[in-house]
């Protein structure tokens, strides 16, 4: 169940970027090369996420590979550089043989790849994961936290519009209309999620005040695959306060907060590798020492689930020393309950 769930989550994320990239391809070159523009746009929209495979291939340390994802290949600088060289290369490659006299230009190919690559990290920056848009000038991770990494309400209508687009000839005016419809619908939904984010922040601020919780900072974000059920976490001097709120809740505030102690004394988290982990988690983390068997578990508290009045981090790792460095490996400590989907849907409905 756990493997299927996260596989679905990652697949939906990839499909979203493919769909957005394909739409960019259609806008740039659809009228001239038809469905090939969708294909090349989809390829361009997938390029930034190749950093997952590159990181795993070139970094022997798992923490380094994790930090590499949504790094330079998701930056604005990379979008400019990659689109220039890809536009140059694909233009020469495409305009050969029978297409030697084609009317496509290098400028149009560069535009296609720029739009499809550039929009990828922009979309990612709306999610809670964080995207280093400004590398190499700054390693600040932009995360607006208004939409889940994978949200079917954003992706599926967009995908439907592009599928319809494919059935029209490249010269048909309806083709561009359907592609634009997908962009307009998904953009309208994005604006809806931004409105939700503003409202949810106000709900949690009011809830913390009502519960007499004095916090140093807090963040809110939607739970997986929807924008109705939101999760909030506040950091205090001694612990974290965690709660959930659904847009369908009858109450205007969060009814229950769960406290999680910081456990800062278990490890010296100022060590370089561990500091990278805490930076990755926006310093919302919990370190646990498991006695049987003896293990140290790092929990990323940006991604947690409330099951049976307890909090379990969906993103957690076993951290261990290898030589002079710390590294991570899957902990397998998070297991979805068999009735997870029923519980999840029930909570979304405000029950």
C-alpha cells in the first residue's frame, strides 16, 4: 500500500510537468509542427527533474543527492542556458532531410524549450517541497505552499484539454483554443489555491491565539492530492504544535493540536551533513532514537499524517555515519494504514 501510494504521487507530479511543458510546446510551435510540438514541449518540461537521476548517479552520499534535486537544474539561470543550447541543437537536428526547407526557426525552438523548462521550476515553487530558483546566487528554497506537489484538480482538466488538442489539425484554430483553455483552467485553479492559502493562514493564526500557543514561526500547506484539507505546524521554544483544518470543517478554528518535542539533544545538528538535512526540511524536523533495533530516525515534519491521534512523518530517513560523513537510507518506519483512503476522505469532508 505504501509503495503504491508514493508511486502514484510521484507519477502524478511527473504527469503535471509533462502536461504543462506540452502546452508550452503547443503555444510556441503547434501551428507549424502540430503534435510534435506537444512532444518536444513535454520533453522540455521533464528536463529539470532529470536532476534526480543525475544526483543519484554522481553523488555517493544520499544527503548530497537529495540536496541536488530542485537545485541548479530547477533554477532560472539553468532555464536560460539549457533553452539556448537545446534550441540551437534541435533546430539543426529537426531541419534536415525532407524538412531542410521547413519554416521553423532557431528562435522558435529556443522559445519552446525556454517556456517548457522555465515554467517547471515556477510551478514547483508553489509547492511545499522548495525550489532553489535563484542558484547560483542564492540557495534560498522558494516554497509558497499553496498547492500539493501532485494535485489531480490542477492536472486532469489540463490533461483533458491537451488530449482534445491532439485531434485537431495543426492549422485548425480550435487547436490553440483548447490548449489555451487548459492553461486558463489550471491557472484559475492556481489562483483558487492561493486564495485558500491566505484564508488558511488566517485560520491557523486565530487558532493559535485561541489555544494560547506562543509560536516562533509557523507554516501551512495542503495535504496530498487535494486543496481542501490543510496541515499546519508551529514551532515554539520547546516543541512543535501540529493541527489539521478542512474547508468543510464546521468550526472556524482548528479544534485540536498535537505537541511534538524537539529532541534537540540527541544529535549535534550543526554538523555539515545534518545541517543540510535541516535546511532541506526548512528546520521543521524531529530526530528519534530507536532502541530496538538501535537506529536514529530523522523525520521531516513538513510531511506528516495524523493517524489515531499520533503523528507520523511520511518523509523519514534512518541517518547513520559512514566514515567521516553522515548519510541516510530509507527507514521503512512509515506504513499507511489499510483504511487510509477512507480515513483521509472522511477527514477532508470535515468529519
